[in-house]
C-alpha cells in the first residue's frame, strides 16, 4: 500500500503510516524549515550539507536552485506564487517516475494544484498512477489549524482556512482509495458568521463528498493510543465511493457500517446538487460513542483506557539526569518505529536546556505549587495570576501558598515567607500569558504547543525549575530518540509569522503513535476492500 502526505510538517504522521505498512510516494510541505527535518529523517537527505537532495524539489521559490541555502531560510509565504519573479523546479521540466517517487515537494499546495490543473508535463497522470504503482491508496495530511484552534484567534476569514479545501481539490484530482485528514478539535465548534452558525468540519466533509468520497468523522485522542499527552483531534477518513461499496459488501464491521450509512446518504444528496443541513452526519466521539471503537476496524484508536494512560513521567523522567533508566514507553517508541536509515538512538540530540531567567523560573515554581493546591485554591490563584476579572488574593489562599517553598524573582528561595512577602511575590508574578502551566508527573501532558515557555517541568527539587527541551517534547509526542529535529531551535519577533523552528515543528506534528493507529485503521479498510 502506498500513500501521499500533504502538509507533511516534520514527518510525524508519515513515520506512523510507514510503520503501519504504507510506502511514501510523495510528500508536500510549505515550510522549508519543517521540510529540513522531514527530509533528514524520512528521505535521508541533508539540506544543509546538500547530501541526497535530488528528491527534494521546490514548487516555487524566490531563489534559484543553486541558492539552496537561501531557499530553506526564505519566507515561504512570499515565495508562494507561480510567476516570472519566482523559480519552480516543477514547471517546464519533465520528470521520470523514478526521479519523483518518494520525493518531497516544498511549497504551497495551492501552487501545486495549479500546476496539476494545467498539467503541461503530464505530472498529474504520474502522481495519479503512483509513479508506476497503478494508483494511490491513501492521501493523508493535517492542514494548518491555528484559525480553527480554541487556543488561538478563531477567524473564519483566515486564509489558512482554505487549505482543507485545497486538500479536497488535490484528492479530487488524484482519486486515492482513501483520504485521511487530521485537525484540531476546534474545527468542531461553530463559527458565528453574520448571526449564523458555521461548522467548519461539516463544510470540509461536504467538500470531500463533492469529489466522490464517503466521509467518516471522528473525535479521538492521542492519549488513547498510548501517547503521553491529552491531545484531542478531529479525524476524517473518507472512502472513495467504490471502496465504500466494497466495504459495504464485505461488511466486516456492522457497527462501523451502520455509522457510515448516513454518510453514504450524505454523498448521494450532494451528488444530486442538494445542500444537506447540519445533522445529516455526525462526528463520532471516542468518549460518547465508545462502543464504535472498542472492537472492529476502529479499535486501534482505543488501546489505552483511562486507567492505563501513559504519564509524562514515563515519557521523560530518564532525561532529567544521566544514568536514569528509561521506561517501557520509551522502549516502545524506540523499538516500534521503523528506523529507515539506521540513524542511531541519541537521547542527547535536541536536548539542550534553555536559559530561563530568574523571574521565569519563579513563575515555573509557582505553577508547580498550583498543581499541589486543592481545586478551589488552584482555580483562585490561576485567575489572580492571569489577571482574570474580579480575581483577588484572600488570606486563606496566601496561607495555603505559604505552605510551599517559592522562588523570588531574583532567583533566591523563599521558605516560610510572611503573608506580606508572599503577597508581594504573587503580585510580581502576574502574567498575561494564558497557557503557562507545569506538568503533572502522574498524568499525560496537556497538548504540546509550539511555544517553549508554555509548559514547565514537573520536577520540584530546588534549582531544577525549567521549561522542557525539544527532545522532551518529542518524547511526549511519541517520536523515537533517533528522530532528529533540524533548523533553528526557536524564533521570535516578526519571524514567528513564517518560521517553523524545532519547538514549533514538534508542537505541530501528528504524534507518530497516533499516525501508526490511523495507519492500522486505513490498512484494515484497504485490505478488506481488495
């Protein structure tokens, strides 16, 4: 079975799918920085050293190919656009199947779709044929999701919101047997547009139905496949109409077939030119619709229940100090994922500690203290620290905080501080950052984000308060230790708008364990329908 990966990022989903048995035939990613990591780990290509880079092709760039060092540091947004001021490795050249098989196309999916629509050099036919493999089994990807996310500014007009539709357009041209789309849970929540509710996930499902696919929409969580984080995700698995018919005839999973039946009617309705209202299909939730996931085709998405979730301590505790033993979780991700190029396990790679200032570390310690308070006091203190309306300090809260040691903003330790000292310190540590928190060692981590200062370590010994390293975040995301992240570690200022440094690459990735589980589901569907 083969697959094409769109919005490939640093390669988490591709790693999981290939471990499940899929063979990559083509990948596409906008960011040169994320592409550098993808190429290094998946394709064995080093863009910096310009080693084995024949399989890395730019759709559009402001620079010529001989200026490749400038290419992988350019703003990909300004490099987008097929016009005379830009250079394209694809336009005007005929590639052989061997040249493009298992290659990475860097640039905009919108530009790629335009090239395929014009199809001057037969590229569309080559991709549709899987570069000589007789077709494409799976097209997968996670379009950028910031504008759907509840953690960001939700804006239906955000240009990135067109990307799921570009995904559907590509699928419509290539016609794989299955399409797999991953996105944030925020896509399920309605946008208010001119007083009307707009459901992005439902419109995305419509767009795939319009190109001939029966959509199955799911709300799942990476923690249920063994990742060490609470990472809810929207998943759409769309079956080409003829593949659905084969699945219906085989009927290997009656519960899943019953769940898919409204989607078949949904497709038929759209094929007639109708516009079905919200409610014609549902998104099946792994908590509310548990029976659908407990057995059958979707069971790989529920291997871990609430009583056996992987904790953050299991994921990263051995990285605190040299000589500590690693957990079964770490052994699992290191042993499970295919090491395509015999890269050596190296837990020290991407494990450089960041130089946090004393005030930042004082706030990290306070977040650890918040984790040790009861629910009521923790809520009060969070509200006060984050300038919530009406939030105030009371004597009882100050007393509870004073039972724990704290860090002053100059880095000194405050033990058994007076109520006045504690009050002044809490005032000094107030922040407008809405997402700062300390990990809890006995629970899965919260969803990994792209900012390094959003999450701090759980370990409470004096002098150990710090943010997580890239390697620790990668462990939480279930990347094996041989997987090395390239390009800049972090970024700031205006560069945040287009650069994708290591922390962001990890935060944006699909956890490989989730990719593996989704790959197992898709593989089961495909083998059933052969």
